[in-house]
């Protein structure tokens, strides 16, 4: 800097002025006269490089506005209209939570289920389901992922017995139950979907979400 002492005094005055208390007097207070100091723009540009100013401004995140849920599809606005297949999004997010073994929710009461195969408990534990044997053919489930409802566990268990793969079982389960989401739940699901490595398509290659441009909306309205 050209003159660090001047810059320091300038900053000190600005901070003091910003936090000074406003005191009202009935008569003008006595104060020492101090010569005002001003700095030309060129001096400030030299003291504070433009690169520093540019780095202090961060890009604003894109705003997402949920509009509605229609027949299992979430409509949200993010500069353009986005349509999300909630069943496919549910399958992708559930598969990720099972693979990563995260967001497990302990059940208030263990969930019991009857199974026919001896190795099913070990397979479910590997898939992220917290379960144990309590009988010859009965298992107790103590914790489930956040995106797997206890009431829907029999459907997931059936899907698992038929597929034996996390992604395929999650896909079959989500398509079978077609869980209904509130607008807030759907937006949370959409945000979790963005964390998946494959957030655009499901295991069969079908698009989970798509952007609808203005021309497509215009054509749809013209056909009404």
C-alpha cells in the first residue's frame, strides 16, 4: 500500500462512525475541530485492487419455486419450468440412502415380517436395513431409511426378494407404491436427488426430470 497508516486511520474512523451512539444535546456540544481527510478514487483503487473486490462477490444460487404436484409429477420453476417424476426420483434417492447407509430412522416399535429364506437378514443388513431374527421365519426391523415408510416395508421386501439388487429393488418398490408426497416433501426429495451421482436418469435410462421450454408450453396451450 502507498500509505498504510492513512488507510488504517480511515478505516478506524468509518468503523467508529458506523457504531457511534446518537446523543441529543440541548445545546451544541463542545468538540475539537478535526480536518476532514478525503482520498481520491485513484488512491483507493491502488490501495484495494479490483481483483480483491471481484473475489468478495459470490454468485447467487438459482432460486427454485415449487408450483404444484400433478399426477405424481412435481412442477417447479427455476428460470424455466422443470417437471420431475416423483416415483423415479424416489427410487433413485432411496437406492442412494441404502447404499450409503445414511439417514436411518429408528422405529418406535420394531416391525415384524415373515420371510422364507434363511439368508435374507444378512442380505437386508448389507442393503442398509437394520433387522434381526426373532424366530425361525420371522424378522424384526429396527431402523429404516428416511425414504422408506414402515407401512411400505412389505412391498420393499417383496421387491428385494425378486430383484436382489438395491437399485432394482428400490425402482420396483417405488413404482409399485407410488407414494404421495406433499409439496414440501417433494421439494426435499428434489434437493436430495441433486446429491445423487446419476440424478438425471433411472436404472433403465428413463429421464427422471426434464426442462420444458417456452415453445413447448405454447404448443400445449395451442392444442387445448
